[in-house]
């Protein structure tokens, strides 16, 4: 169990909740995005979270993103992996914030629905709603765009910096695709070894800080959570968060202790889940407003947003030491067991789905005593959080 302490607390100046939180991977910076439906805008806020405090550095508005079906989404946002640079899509522009003020904006691809920097920061990857099977690679210095293979939703970087995970979604199934940076014109070099997930509607893949686990929050039909070991891609957990209740979609964060996944709940609590055993501990705070977003800071603390417009920085001290892992060795092992997807042909024709073990919904999965017990423990914890 991890001890939590509230280090800092603030309220948004307009009382609007933050629906998405993203922290810089190396610097004590955080950004949050919400939606003001009446004003048809998305407020973007940037905070300094150094020294156990929260101090607002900037606040500005961008246009609400409208999807292909007329639905409203949060605008895509990404941090540069090394520099204090935040990029947010604002209709036809990519607005860029720095501590010294706004940087020169870049032209945005039409209907840009996801953004990510390559791990070395030299390329800006963009996915569009109607990309006709292709995505775009942007030169951050000039805005020049080159076509690349399709991806969607978001990109999760492995801590080694040597590979990333992203999604290629269809209504019937979703591929979690792994890729190396450094392809032609800075594109991803997608790999043949991949995960296959049921249906669509998953969130951005999330690696643990040591790179040993990959979490995926889904989906379009059921509130689910899947966790895979890396580099084996063995499924260590599959569970339903709820069958008849809506949980926040951006509610996952790995804390400082590897294997401990934090989950924000609709009742305002945090669940600390051991992904290998399924054991969970519920942490209650001074407020009970539903959680709207959760993330981890660069130094391993938790940043929590609630429906009442509050934001809380939680220091998380691990209860015990864990064995160190070598993310570079894990990445090398994974890449040694796969190869680049050929440039021609349909992506799905080249992918080799990983054997992650029987699905928990299938007879083989239900018959596995260890997997069954992990799922039972996790689902009991989620049921208790709903009561």
C-alpha cells in the first residue's frame, strides 16, 4: 500500500472541471484541458508543479474539436519530450506554449484528432479523423508535412525512448501497434508484433515508468481495463470497471511503485491496484466530487482533477522498494522478436498478433485459476468502489 498526502490544492478560476491532464515527461509541468460547451471553447491551463506546489503559469482558449459525426471532443495536446513546449490543436493551427510566451504556431492538418512528438522530439506526429488511411509527420521547425501510415487516438512512449505504442481502431477490433521512431521523414516504423483488442473506443496506451506494464482503458461499449506485461505482451489483467455506470475515461496513472496502477472513480476515490495480483486498496480524500482526470507527474506524484473544478497534487511515497528494471533491455528484447511492417499493402495483412493467453471471457481464460483469481479480486475492488 502506498501512503498518499495532499501537497497542493487549487480551484480553476471559472469553476469548470479539467477533463484531461497531461504532465511533461521530464519537467515539473502539467497541462489540463476542459470544455465550456456554452462558449464553444476548450480552456487550456498550464501549471508549475515543482516543489510540491501548484502554480498556474498560463491559461488560454482553443476551439472545441468537432468530430466527423458532429460530436465534441477534447482538442489534441502533446508535450515536447525534452523542452518546455506544449502543442495544442486549435482548428487550423497548432498553438505552442513556452514559459517565455507563445511560440510561432504551425499549420494543423485538417480535422487533427491526435498529436504526439517522437521520443527524440524531432518530429511531430498527427492523426486526422478523415486521413484516408494515412497520418502526417510534421517538421516542428517549418510545419512541412509528409504522409505516413495510419494510427489514431494517441501515442504512449516506452521509457526507453526506443519504441512507442499506438492504436489502429476499427469498429470490430483494435490493433495496439508498436513502433520504432526514425522512419522515413521522421515517421513511426510500425512493427509486425501487435496486440488485438475487441471492438474500438480505447484510450491512449499507457506504459508504467519502468516499462514493464502496458495499460489500456476501454472501450466503446463496456468500461474495461486491460494490462499486459512487457516485453512478453502477456495479459496480466482484464476486468470490467462497471457494467451500468460511466467512469472517467482518462482515469489511469502508474505511480512510483511499478505494478501499482491508480484508477480514479466516479465517487471521488482513488483505487491502487496491484496489476499482478488483482488486490486493490481504496484511498479516500477530503472531497467526494467525482474524478474527471488523473495523471502522474515527472517525479512520480499524482495529479487529480475533480468535477467541482478542483485540482490536487498528491505525493505518493512507495511502501517498499522494488527490483530495478532495465527499460532498454526490455525494448531490445521486444524489437529482436519482431520486424518492421513492409511499406506496401494493408497493415493488418502484415501484423502478427501476440499470443497473450486466452481471453478471460473465453472458456480457456475462465479455467485458468490464477487469471480467474486476479480478475475476481479486481472486480470486487471496483464493485466496492461503486457501493
